[in-house]
């Protein structure tokens, strides 16, 4: 069913003028001139094909046609307000939907979300299975991605963009290659995998050496499960916390972003 185009601004002016029975007082409420109110009312009358106000010695009066439509109009404005409040309710919601690479979630994000929930025990968090899930389709609030920058999204970098070559103690010298950080050209490849998580698991299992983002391996390097074969070096990709601008502006999202960015 095709919806009729509604002159909402003119209807809002009509509502104010009807309440005050004065173009001047309606203009004061709406922060416009009385002439602008009169122009909107005349335009609305032209669209509707009816007269809305009569001028009498006592002032303005509503016509029968105006009286007939006033209550449904005000009910409609009330429903508009309820609709806006419903759409804004997510800003104060305690439910979060996030997407993140599994390996980054395990090594970095999960402990920090636990600390966030300790400070905000009412919070509920849902982690999406697909780190590259579409924000709209998955109804996501935020996503963590290993990228060079946020692009068209709003974002904050969670860790420095650094990578390091790691291997398990006594592992054979072959390389574990994966799409983001493949093995150096000409080097012997022992294993090809599809993600940072698989590369990390393979290195921990002693299958070879691999380039990996420093945040993923910091704990394993500290406890000796992995050893570094070079000094960590700067690179182009880092873990970014990103979201489209409407989500980014929500109060609940700002709270979590500020917490994670400060960790």
C-alpha cells in the first residue's frame, strides 16, 4: 500500500497554532516568525483543501474540519514520540552484540570483557560466530577486526600494529603460512592454514614458525610456550574496534569502547 506524503512540518505548526489559537504564540513556541506560521497554515490548507482557522472579533477559532482532525493528529504525534523513544532505547540497553576473531577473543578480549562485566554486572554480551558478519544483518554493536584502518567505519585501535616471528621450542624450521602474513618468499613451507587462530595453534603444537600479531602471542611468549625469532616489528595491520557511526554514538557503545581502549 502506497503511503500518502504527509506535510509533517506544517502539521506540527497547525498543532501549535490550534493549542494557542494564536499564530504569534505558536511562533514563539516554534522559534519562527508569525508570518512563517501563517505561511505554513495556508500551505496546509491548500494541500488539504479545507479552511482550518476562522478570524473572529474574539480571535482565532478552529473550523469544524480542523476540530475533526485535531485529536487523531495529536495521537499521531504521540506515537511518533513513542517510536523515537523505542529506537533510542538501545542506547541505554545492557545487551551487547560483538564480533571478534576467535583467537583474539581468547587471548585479549575475553579477560577484558570479564573485567567490564565485573564493573557492570547487569551487562549481557553475545559474541557472533562470524568475525566479518554484516553489522545490519547480525544486529552488531561492535566488531574487532585485524585491518589497516577503520575505513568508512568509526574505530579505535586496540593494540599497536606489531608482528613477530614465533615458534615452539625445538620445533622444526619450516614455515606456517596464512593469508594475512604468508611465509617469506623462497622459504620452505611446512603448513598452510587459513587464519591467525589456526597459525597460532599450529605454532603452539610445534609445526613450525609463523608471523603473528604480537597481541596474540604475548602470553605464550611470556610463559615460554613460544619463543620469538626476531624483535617485534611495526606492520600495517592492527586490531581495531569498529562500528558504523550510528552505533558508535550510542551511550552504551561509548562506555564499552572507552573501557577497552583504556585497557
